[in-house]
C-alpha cells in the first residue's frame, strides 16, 4: 500500500491552552486521598518530566492530540462509513514549530464511538492535563512506549511501513470487531504522524491499554508461544520496577478461567484465524493477574453483579453464536478482563502489523539453522496461530 496522500492542512494559531487549563482545574479539585491512590498505582512507572529526553516530543504529542480530537468533536462523522474515512489525512500545523497528522481520523472516531468512548474523555486523557508515563520495556524493538497520565491509553511509536500495513488492514480489522464485539484484539484508537520543523516524520499509534486499571495487578506477561529469547530476568524482590515477563518465565503456571475457558479458547481461534488471513505473525498475547478480593469472588456467575456491555455488532439471532459473545464484567476495560474463580485476568492480542514477507521468510530460514529443534517466533502465520492457540489450551484450566 502506498503512503497516504497528503490531505488538508490546518494552521493553528495557538496551542490548546484552554484544554490544559481545564485539566488543571479538574486536577485541583481532586482530593488528597485520590492523589495518594493515584501515586500508589503508578509505582514502577516514570513521569516524563521536563528533565526527560522525550519531554519535548511528548508535549508536542499532547498539544497535537488535543487539537486533533477537537476536530472529531466539532465535525463528528455522520452517515454510513465510506472509503474516504479510511484514507483521509488531516495535517495540523502548530505555531510551536511542529505538525501533527491524523490518519484515517473519521474511521477511528467511529471506532471510539462504537466502544462508548467519549471524545471529551479521550481528549482529557491524552491532552496536556498531565505528563505521559513511561515504563521499562522488555521489547527488543526500538519503539518508544508511553501511557497516558491516567494509564488508560497506550501510545507506541511505529515504523512507516508498519503504519502502512495497519492502514491497509484497517477496514478488515473494523469488520472483524463488528462481527466479534468481544474480540481479544487490542482496540486501536488512532494513528498519527509528528514532524518537527522540516525533520523526518515519526509515526505513533494509540490503543486502549490492556493492563487497565493497573492498581492491583501482580504479574504481567507477553506470550508468543515459543522459547528462543523468551526469558526476562525478574526484578529484585521489593523493587518498584514493573516488568513484562515472557513465555519461559511462565513455565509451570496455568490460568484458571473456570467456566470462561471455553469462551477464551474459542475467541483465540477466531482472532488468530483472522490474523492468519492477514498474513500476520509475531503478535503477542498480553496477560496480567489480579487477585480477587473475597467479596468479588463468585460474582462472575451472577447476573445481578454483571452486565452485558456489548459493543454493537451483527444482531441477527443466527449470528449471535458465531459472535462468541460473553457476559462482560461491570468494570472499566471490560473487553480485556476475564474473571476466574480466584483471579481477574487481563488478556489481549497486540502488535498486529508484522507481515510474513520476504524478509521474514529469510529470517525463518536463518533461525531454522541457528536454533535446530527449538521454537522461535518467526514462522508462517498458519504455524504461528496454531502454536499460540495450543499454548493457550495447554496453560488454561
């Protein structure tokens, strides 16, 4: 797919100071107890403050995203979706010397609306109301990772070719979520470019954080269903550092989903089959654990304590079984939360942009020679999907 063609340019006379002031006013009204709880939930995360090397870039991202979201608030998409929704590019030039591009803005605005996410909340979380957060990443990629100050949204820099793949697959991705509203696929919320002066464009994506709310999460894992390079040295006991562990760290453990296991395995089959059709590999199953309090246990089987907060999907009765719906917990981020008998699990499939092209095929041949008899991530999409589903079946009960 060719790079998106340049779209309309909007010159902004000033940064979104009004949005910053509104956020600051809201912050001043927070009580001491809220602030203490918020600080406790950020253990292991680092604020990108003025001394941080990425502070200037994240400030530009915040100002740009505030203005970009304002566009979708002032001009919400109407009528049925069109091809133009997926190809539109809006560039906003800021007087601070940077420009922010919004790619497929109407398509993502529709997607956020289908998830029940208000643009006002999205703007407040990603705008200049508080510093972005950073954590120690165990990823081998050179990407930068951020969280919004409320930890609800995850931002990641991407290569240009990865963005091209994502946009090429976007219509089918949206269609898959319509067919399977409770899919485990991470919910993508926006794709943007950032260019300072006449420099090179940097691309980044925004998605719902799988690990939200993070306050009581005890363990986090990134699973690919293989063994090569899939070990992370755990943080020392008592350390505030938050690490995402990998497959080999999970050896000897299982996920006790109880009655939800059959739903989970079915959804893994549906989602990985979709990714196989896209010729995609090297995605991850993110997992996190949170022990349920005594008064929370057993609520999963009670309709009194749970609600069907379904995202809109195909509504015909003959399709309802194929949609693989479930009763969602009455909790934030319900699409990525599954309650077992003793633990709450945060589950989601992320990193959906690696295509099995010539480069990956050559890498597969090299690793076959380099790691005889061992499993590694660079395999055909069919093998990758099958192996990850087998891992899920073997490690759940």
